């Protein structure tokens, strides 16, 4: 996480200046406003997701490490200086960083949208969030471009059934192979869903780092919130394992006392 943090903060600094807090960095990355994200939050549940404040860096404190994309850069370079080294290496790979954006969905909203039938599956909800990212990029680019996305689970040919915002653009061609599925949309460009896209496309790998960093920042905040209330509670990764199961059990009483709905804490799918 220290290596990921250095890289994400460096790229962010090159676009928006150096952020002092996780909140500030997230606000400039999210395609959704903080107000929109907080609007569905029950008053009793909001503090666990939005407090305490996190000063940056979060992980890159005790032992600075070199970002993998800037192997020649000194380990103690600040984000603004490291960003130039990273940009030079991207340029050598024929790439230019134009922006960083992420889309986030909390457990409460995910549970509500799946439970109400707004989206039939988690894949459909994830696809809608990808469409939100495309919808954010398209008017700012103003021309047809190629979009490369990771493949959603084992989905190969089910994407058209999930088209929402993409339905506004006529699909003029598509092809479905064992590793990738491509669609061409008039006025938008080509959208590809590719298996192991992170391994084949550096921009996808960098995007995955941004998504990972944002996710871990929110998990870190939730860990700090609950470990401050439950002595001896072991922090969780949030992934399905024994530590997470113990975290769920260990926070049950305090969540009940604070009035935090289970639906705001645990994903049902």
C-alpha cells in the first residue's frame, strides 16, 4: 500500500496539486460529489464511513518506498517531484496522463439497489458505474476514443442486456472472443472488456491502483472508527476471511448501540 500510495499521490499531485488529506484527494477523484454519496446515509451510520479525518500519507510514513513506475527516482521524493519522474516514464511508454477518476458505491446503496430490483445483479450495478465513468469522460474528450475495461467476472456476451447510458449511442459493431469483448458505438468510440486487462494495458493497471487506494482508504477509516470503540478489535481487510468474520462479531454490540443498520455495514451480495 505504501508503493501504491506514492504512485497515486504523485499522479494526483501532477494534476491537482498535493493533497493534504484523504478527503481532499478523494473529492477530486470521485465522479460523484460528496453530497450525493452522503445523501442516502442514515445519520447514525455516516460517521463510520466519513470519520475520522485521514492525513496523508496514510501508509507511506515509516519506510518510504520507490514507486514501481519510477525505479530511478530517489525514495524520499515528495509527490510533486515524483510525479514528474512518473510522467517521463509514461511518456517513454507512449502515454500521457490526462485525468484520474473513480466511482464508488457503499454497502448501503449496493444493498438498496439490488434489493429494490433497480439492478438485477451486482455485475449490472458495477456495469452502471463503468457507464458513469464513460459518461464523465465522453463530454470532456469530445471525440471518439478507445476505452479499455477489465472483464466483469465471467461475463462474455451479456453486456448488451446491461446497457443503460450506452444505449444512447448506436452500437455499430461488436465481437466476442475468449479473452475480450469489443463494442463500437457511433459518437463514443470503442469499448473493450478484456480478461486480465491489468496485465496487458498499463493504463488499466494504473486505474486499478487508484481504485484500490480509494477502497483501502475507506476501509482504513472504518477500522479506525471501530477499533477506537472496541478495545482489542483486530483491524479487517474487509475481504471474506476469518479476521473479517471476527470483526463483524466484535462490532455487533457497538453497531447496535449506535443504531448503525446492518445494511450499511455488510454487503448482502
